[in-house]
């Protein structure tokens, strides 16, 4: 039973669409307004990375609903250049785009679970989860 919804990221406007969808799904499953904002920010960040570096990819959302907990799973996938040094991009303040550098470390802080896999010339997959607070 998967209710996965995806937004393809190819143009800047898609970042907004992904952000809105993430917030909508989060609200629907009972995520509080503060965490909805965190999710929207995290989605913006990962969608922007796809747009800036990979040019093409997608952000997918899925609801995790188990006996113990409920949450939103966000999977960002691209077939871009990949990340050569993941530990470097996970350092606070590291930015290749001249942005604020909140980047992926910021996403990791905003969310409850965070996982990144990347292969040079193959692309990057980021999986992140925000659990509904009881």
C-alpha cells in the first residue's frame, strides 16, 4: 500500500510545487505547523540542489504509517553528476552555489532521519523522514 506522489524537478517553479506538496501531505497526516515549515524548507533545499546541480530529478513523498508511528518519507533522486565527497557537503557552511550553506546539513537538522547515497556520474539519492510528534 503505497501512496507515493512525485514532483519532477526541471525548472525553478518545480521547487515550489514540491515544497507545497510536501507541506500538504505533512498537514494531512497530522504534522504540526512548525514541523510543516521544517519539511517545506528541507524539500526546498533538496529540490533546489536537483535543479542547480543535476538539472533533472524528482522528489517523491510517501506516508509511513505503522502501529507505532506515522511520518512523511521524502526521497529525492537525480541522475546528475553525483557528489564526490559526501562528508564535505555535510559540513556546516559548505556551499558550492554561494548559497547560505544551510544545504544538506540543514536538511539533516530539520528532519528526524536522513540518508544520502551518491555515485559520481550516476546521481544522488536522499531519503529523509519527519515523524509526527505524538
